[in-house]
């Protein structure tokens, strides 16, 4: 949707808005299987954003190390980056993973220690990872999440997210990640009633095995949800990174999901 505009503070009618860009990416099995060249490629794709939320970081050996390596590579691009990796998620019914946030401290400040939300860990297999950031004194909390697969009915755990609106009513929540569920699903109706909207509508985000009639994406799983009374969305972008490769098989060495980006002002 075009080039993202510069990072400035806008003032309208005496009201100051904070402007930030966030990228979310399910980096399939992100760990020691990702070579140095893959890390370098990912760096080029995410280096221009302020905060990056990653899903599917390997819980065992190699996951945290891969995030550290990615951060080190980002630090070579001219801007300083910091990162935090969650503890392994606690669910036993499915594959345990970690989440990660990477950010530019020159742009945003991390407020307090991020946390895995434990209250519904029995109902939500990979409990979400919360992190609060501030820009120009404006705070917002990113909720990083990777739902169980479609065949396991992710709506059965997403339905518990509606309780976060009350429990964290003092926070400006922004939900990011892989929901394995399209934004049109009825499980998101309580979100809409709370004035939450998806940044992307009808945007497929997972790679097919083969492109058919120039259609290379399969399912509308990844997204970003925000409170429309707290944020102003300025720009959105789906990064079709697979177009850099000669086949989807080669693209999938990076991930089977595309990254999503949105740039916003905090009211």
C-alpha cells in the first residue's frame, strides 16, 4: 500500500498523537534451523519498523539464541535494537513455544517486564505474551498470540480473550499474531462490541504449496486488532516476501506465513 510515511509526531487541534510502526510475523519453527543467510534476509524485511512481534520461537535449545542472533544482525543495520523472549508456553495439549518482541529503544520504551498471561493457561494452550511500550508518553500494550491450529478449533480458546477487555481495561490493548482463524469468525463478535477492529480484512497470510493462477496465499489467519477509540491507523502493509524467491518451497525456508505491518497514532 505504498511507502510508509516518516516517523513524526503529529499535532491536530492541540492534541498530540504518537506515531509507531509494528510488524507481526509467525517465523515458523524459529530456532537453530534458521541459517545465517535466513537471519540476514529476515533482518532486511523487518529493520524499518519500530517493534516486531514474533510467534513460533522454538521453546527448546536454539529459539532464544536465534532471536539474539536476529537482534545482533539488526544492530548492524545502523539502529540499536533490544529484545525479550517469553518463557515457554505452558499448554500440554499442543506444541509449546516462545514469543519474542524486538524494538528500537530510540523509538519506544518498554514499560515494566512483559508477561505470559497465566489466568487462562488451562483454556488457552499457548497463553499470550503481553508487553507495554510507550512513545512520547503514550502507552500501548501488545498482546502476542499464536492459536492452536484450525483443525483443533482455535475459536475454543480465542473466546476467552473477551475477558481481557475488562481485566485490562486500564491498558490500550493491541492484539497481534496468528489466530488460525479469519477475522470474520463469530468468535470475534465480542471484540467488535468492545469497539475493536481488525487492521486487515480478507487478507490471506499463509503460503500455499504451489501458486495457482497467480494466487499463492491460502488462509486469512494472521491479523492485528486494535481499539478504534484509542488508535488511528495510518498505514497498513502485507509483505509478500515469497515474491523474492523462485518457488514457494524456497520461500518456506523463511516461513509459511507473511509478515503484516501497521503504522498508527495513539490518541
